[in-house]
């Protein structure tokens, strides 16, 4: 959560809600693809899948910013 706190410039903790908008989704996706917010992912069994999704530029990803239809 520390990496997300630094990226978004606001305190993030358990129970924090983040309203997704285009800017936040762009920043999160970019940082994830660059590996700067993936510290908690190292032992995850989905690591390779998520890496593949990021490398494909999140095409067909079901998570869209609020108000977005793409």
C-alpha cells in the first residue's frame, strides 16, 4: 500500500476506497506495467497472468474508469 500511497499522493490503507477516473487508472496501469507497484505480487500465482495483461496494454481488461465505456 505504501507504493500506491506514494503514487497517488494520498494515504491508502485497509478499507480505503479509490474512485477510478482516467488519470488514476492511467497512473496505476503505467506504474504496474513498469513494475514500480508490484512488490506484493512477487509470490502471487497470478503474477505471470497479470504481467501478460500489462504487456498487452490492458486490452480487453474489465476494469474501466468511472464514466468510461471502453
